[in-house]
C-alpha cells in the first residue's frame, strides 16, 4: 500500500505548507483550494476503506490492521480539514455555531442549521444592554441636575 503512503505524505505536506503560514495573510482562494484537495484525498481514503471492507467481506481476509491505519489517517485529515475550514471562516468573518459547528454569516443571531443562539449574538445583546444601562444612568444623572 505504498501508493497510499505517498498520497498521504503529499496531502500532509500540502496541509503543513498552509499551516506554516499562520500569522500571515493567507489568500482565501488558496485556503479553498487546500480544502478542496484535502476533501478529494479524504473521499479517496473513504473509497479505499470501503474497498478493503468489501474485499474483507468477499474473501474473508482480515484487513483490520490496514483499516485501522486508514481510520487514523482519515481522523487526522478530518482534524486538518476542520482547521482549514476554521481559518477560511475566520477570514470570511463567519460565526461558528457552538452546538453543531455550522458556519453562519457574520452578524447572524441564530444558527441556520440547528437554531442555537450564537455566541456573537449573546455578546452583542450584552453590549447593547450595557449601552442601554449607560444611557439610563446618564438620563438619571441629568434629571438630578
Ligand atoms: Zn448550530
């Protein structure tokens, strides 16, 4: 399965190249491309995993070791994918839902996927409540004079 290892190394180095630029302004389109590449590699891994599963079922041969190795690679790639998506969403100023992880447009009050209240919305509401309290205090002070 050396071709799979080669592919994995290529994927890793591509993702690392993006990771090394942390702190720099990363072009959104480059991030999108890295995400597309990683997704494509991931779906290929899933296909190989499926084929191993099928072959194991068909021939009775035990591929548990290979399947476990693939599962670990897939888990690592999903972590990388999630990190890339977070970076892109950050550049796009999108808000990630704390409940389901869906990215929502900037300024959204509730998650478009699960309806949970978004963290940014709560902070904004607190801000406006504070502003309202400040305003009320100022009004009260002015009335005293
Ligand atoms: Zn949600």
